[in-house]
C-alpha cells in the first residue's frame, strides 16, 4: 500500500460510523461498504486499539487505528467527556520522539575584506 510505504507510522483516529462492526478484534460486517473499509484497514496493517462501546447506543463508532500499537498507552473510553454528545471521549497517551533540527554550517562573509 502506498501510504504504508510512504509513512512508517500510520494512525487514523476519529468517528468512522462503521456501526455494523461489533467487534474490532476480529472485525466482520454484513454491510458491504463497511466490509470494504475493514479490508482496506487490514491491507494497510492497521489494528484497532478500541474494542468497547464509544456511543450511548452501544456501538463502536469512534476508532483509533494504528500501524504501531506501541505508540499508544493508557487508552480510556469515558462516558461524558468534555462536551455533551452521544459519543464517549477517548483519551490516550502518545509516545513520540522529538527530532532535533539539523544544524547547517553558515558561511559568513566579511564585506570589509571582500572575501
């Protein structure tokens, strides 16, 4: 897959509304469009890190899919959250490495000596 080749760490996080998928550990669906999404995510090497209800009706609508599961920890689905919604809040910690900018040598010219 082109995205996986381009990015070594790929994550999709959001409200995908794939309501026919009841279990993201072994995802299946009776909806052909939802089944296509499942196959696409699997072909991209993405694993769901959420496997509990994220909506008041009991569905898993909000997903955290990642190609690097170990980047995420302390994942919690909380009813209520920061805003009033039928969706629950998903909280997690993300482990990222901050890269330092590479320093470039800067050549300074002296206008007095014309070099």
